[in-house]
C-alpha cells in the first residue's frame, strides 16, 4: 500500500471513530471506482475480493473468475461474464470459445501470457448464461475498473455485443455492427468492439470481420508505441 493510500485509510478510520466510536461502519452502497485503492497488484487485489458476495451471483458460483494473463498487458480483452466452463475452472475464456480466442490472438502474435490480459465484466456466472443484470454490473464493474487501473492497457477490446453495450452504457437493443469500426472511450482508455469467439463458432460469416478487427487491433497496438 502506498503512503497515500495509507493516509486515506487512516483518515477514514479516524472519521469513522468520531462518528461511530469503536464500531466500524461498513456501507453497502455500490462500490465507487475510486474507492478500491488498497491493492498494489492484481494478485493482491484478487485476494482481497475473491470471496465477494456483493450480488446474489456470489452465492451460486462454483469459482470466482478474476482474470488471466499478463499483468502489464497492452491489450485487455473483456467478455460479459463467465460461462459454465469458466465457472468450473475459475479461468476466463476456456472451452471451445477460449481456444478459438487463443488462435485469433496467436494470428497477431499475441497470447494470454504475452501482452494480453483476459477477463469479464462480471466475475461470477449468471444462471443459464443469461445477460448480466444492471444491478450486478453496478456492483461488479468497479472491480474491472480497478483491474484496468492496475494493468494500464493501451487498448480494451470488448468481446461481443453484451460486453460492449454494458461497458459503454448503451441501449440494450444496439447491434454490434453499429459499435464496430469505431474507437470508443472507457474511463480514459481506448475501447473497440468485436465479435465474441462463440459467435464465430456459431457462424462462419463473423470470421472475416473479426479478422479485420484484429488486424486493426494489431495496428493500433503498434502505432501506440
Ligand atoms: S458478480 Fe461480482 S459483485 Fe457479484 S458476487 Fe461476483 S464478484 Fe461480487
């Protein structure tokens, strides 16, 4: 913990004591992005939140799925939430879709251990793989924001329509085609949207546009120095 963070905690505890005596007051309001400042590394941060039950998904998960990859990555790939394989293994993007994502990354000379970090907006699996609820996103998104703050990537890639519209807080009916080929902004970091690898497994027609997107990703990363 930096001395700055230490000062914040000390000030909070002193104010807490003035207001509530020796009882620690814990707020159950949604976590604000700038509040999660205590951890200095992804490992420390994961350890501090892996027991989270801020939303009901925490009670039903098999495994908390924090993220995997290079902690200093230039590229962070973000899906919507863990699926069945991810919940079983505690690792994001495993199974067929995950293996396809690894192949796509390899095609631009990247891998999940080399300059790429992979995670989801939600860290726990929604039942029957339904879309994340707004209340779940509200509770969990600050964790993603802190992960990104620790990694400091050059580029975020939202994988799939649900991840993209959730991160960009857009209308629920917006189509992915309306989000592709544009640079968006996510709390000061460039974000682009492309197809989820599971979509490519369902239909070949998504393969070419996805390849175009990843060529663009490669060029963005190389021109960003
Ligand atoms: S989905 Fe996120 S907020 Fe909900 S219990 Fe899991 S880690 Fe906590």
